[in-house]
C-alpha cells in the first residue's frame, strides 16, 4: 500500500509542538485585537479591515501567479474579483468616519456605501463562479493577463 502524499501533512504524530505554538500565537493576536477594540474602536476597525484587504489581495496574487497551472480559469476570475474587493475595502477604510480623509460633514454615508459596494462585488462574483466553473473561460482578453 503506497502513501497518499496529499494526506501526509494531516497525519497525527505524537509530538507536534508547532501546533500549540500556532494556537498560542493566534490566541495572543485575538487578545491584542480585543484589547485594542476596548481602547480605540477606530484603530481596531482599521486593523481588521487591513487584515481583510491583505487576505483578499493575497488570494489575487496566489491565483493570478498560478494561472498557468490552474486548469479552471474560473478560479482566476475569483482572484481578479478579490483584487477589486480589496481595493474598494481600502477606500472604505480610508473614508471611514473619524479617519479625517473626507470632510466630516459627509458623515458615515460614503464609507457605508463603499462597504456595501464591496460586498455586492464579492457576492456577485461568487454567485457567477459556479456558472463559470464548468465553462471554458479565457482571460487572455485582458491586457495585463496574457494567456
């Protein structure tokens, strides 16, 4: 019987201290976020949004750098969509009430509208993904994504 290399990282071994260190690290990060949220909500909101932007743009970079290895180009479509979602989220973060980028008389309305726009772009792209999954999608028509 041969080993399944895909399942090898998930096999249980007796001594895995790195899992405990990872859990401890995430716990410390969550504790810091909680403390920051109690002291300064604007900083907490900015850190949380920047983390979401980092995740969205990381997804874009990973999927678009591997577009030649990915057989289904619908995944690349999702990566491109998350590039735009991250960009809209960044503008939302900068326009949040209290950041001082936009005029104070505008209030929270622009930031709220940008957040809703980002969620619309994200949900529409994820809604289109199953329909594009079984189709032959070509992304070579975009000038910065040569096929």
